[in-house]
């Protein structure tokens, strides 16, 4: 996806898009520009097709790569690319007399080979009915691919058909292509020099729980409080009503917003704080020797009994 975007932007900036489409006559038959068979796969000619192609690759190709694995997926791309280039050239030779002489730039054959793998491998998650027609969740992805197939007929339609045929040949293993893998040297080169350019492929781990408030060494939860002294006022003027910084009302009760925030974060107010005993702390410390004392105290404070605290610590570990 990144290489396709960079290639398309570069061709647009330098105005060289006319060098990337595939045309039998006169570019290949008379000028012998066979390099067009390869360069026609590097860019997409217009912005609308580029956006639709990126959506298709993002929603479909990522799932296929996760299913195959990086090495098998790379081998599949290289095999499909070589096979589709050969089929494109053969199709132009066979269909030239019918008026098919031009295929727009873009890896449409590769995209539709991936679409076929998605159709065969990825199961349907849900289905719904519109009138008397049953539609699955994968129909939206296939609709985007269909827009690519009819964007510039008959060239794009021919490329889509070749891509589906390529995916079928790879999936059915007619030419014994599924067992081929890229050499280890190519894999080492890609991991050593190309992967750092892309960045880390592992998504950052995000916690599924809210962190508890900071605890003091004694185990009492610490809340931010305003320590600035109150401004001096005239003795004849009654003091104005102030809202404490800890989220309580002047009557001492927690405000509605403070209660709502405490419910979302799983915190409790100090008035309902469960004070753990040393016996409970020692019991949990013997059961979880690698857990800090502050985490054990926090789990006991947030639990009604020691069994609930054990469940909290087990979920954290």
C-alpha cells in the first residue's frame, strides 16, 4: 500500500503517468517496450481508483497476510505477480483483434487475486436481508472491488478477470505454486533493510482497565487537594460559596460529576474505603510473591473480601 502510494504520487508529480499503462500496439509490438509489463503494476492512474484500491487492500489484504504469514504472503504476491503479467500479455495477444489493446496502470490483477483468496478463506461474520436478497458482511468489500473492475472497461474488466483466474490457479495449486517460498536471503534482506523503513508491525498494547489512584506507602489512596491558603476577605462581607477541588459539594458529599467519574474509573471515595488488615495483606503476599505491596493493598481496598481481591490480582497478572 505504501509503495503503491509513493509510486502514484511520484508519477503524478513528475507527469510521467503515460509511461505506465500497458498497450500492445504500438508500445510492445513496434517499440518493444517490454518493461511496461512490470511498470504497469507500480502505480494507479487516477485518484478515485487509487482511493478505492487502498480501501480494498486495507480491508482485505491485511486479513490474508495475517492468515498466510509474512513469508507465505510475500511468496503469494511474487507468484501472482509473475503469473498475472504473463496472462496479461497473452490476453492482449489473443484479444487484440476484438478491440482490446489497452490495460490501465495499476496492480488490478494482484488485487483481484487477493480478493479471490479472501473469498475462499475468510468466513462470513454475519448476514442480513434486503428485500429478498441475502447479503453478508463481505459484500461491501466486494462492491468496492467491483467498482475497480468497471472503472475503465474493457481494460479494467480484463485485468480483474485475470486476477481472479490467477487467484484460482494459486488456490487450486494447478501448477504446484503454493509450496514455493521466497529464499531465506530475500527474507533476511527484507527484515534487515526494508522493515525498519516501515516501522514496527506489532500494535501497541493497551490496557483494558483504568489505573487506580496513586497510593501512599501506608496504603491510603492519595487525591489531589488544593493547599493554597484562602484569600483574605472583609469581615463584614460574607464569604462566597466555593466548590472544593476534590469534587465534593459544600455539604461534604461528593458531587454528581465526581461520583460519575469514580464509577467509570472504578475508584471509591474515602468514606467507603475498606481498610485491609495485616493478616489479609500477608496472606495475599504469600499467594502472590511477585506482586508489590501497594498493588495488594489497592486490590483489598477495592474488594469486599479477600476472595474478590484474589480475583482482581489474577486478572492483573
